[in-house]
C-alpha cells in the first residue's frame, strides 16, 4: 500500500508519547465512544446496511494465555490492529463485513530511524506465522443490545448506557 506524504512530513521524525498507556475514567471512555459513533460508526453501518460492531469482548483466561505466549516469545508489547472481516467471510457469517480488533505480539527494536515495535513471527510447521490473537465476541451482533430495523432499510440499536450519542444530520436525528 502506498501513502502520499509531503516533503515536510518525510523530514519530520515523530516521537512516541512517553506515556504508553494509563488508566482512564468514564468521561474519557464516553467521549471516545461518542466521537467514534459520530465520525465513523454511523457511516460504516449505513455502508454495510447493518450495524457495524462497536466493541470486541475477550475473556480474561484467553487473553492471559495469549499474553503468556507473547512473553514466552520475548514480546514486550502488543499492537492492536483495527480490521474488518471480508464481506464473504464464511467461518462466522454474522461477522461478515464487520470490524474487529486483532492483537499482535511485538518486540521493541532499534532501527536506523529510531525505535520500532516489530511484529513477532513464529515458525509453525516450517512456515513463519505472526503471533496474533483474534475472534473475540463482537457486538453487534453478539451482545445484549436490541437491534431494530424497519421495512425501508433503516435501523437503530440500543446499546449499553456508556457512549450514547444524539447526532443531528440535516433532517435526521440519530441516537446511537
């Protein structure tokens, strides 16, 4: 994939934030979810013709096992990539077209351009495979939400209280 960047961007070295993660409060989470719904989720859902996923749930036991496997393979971090299942995804048809999060074990490495978090690959039966974790419970469709659809193709969704947004778009009032 090619990216267009300006000469100024190419000559600028970006420094990673010193703070590589911290606990946040309800207001912070609520703000992020509201902004996401307004800027991305509604448009994604309209394009898909069904509610896109808003969250991915993983059990602590499974996450712990993945983190232990990452540690055993000298990982010092985890990247979370955003992704979408292909529209013809047959393994779990309800996932078709919906977004997900995939975890990838990484190791911080020095490069000519500074520090980089490199994905870890393992030899599995003579083939190099990325050390990654996916297939959480995506919501929707697998959540305690109520999805409403009408004959004209419009839909609505009732989700958990956090992140509820009321968005005015021209003549439409969207509650998400």
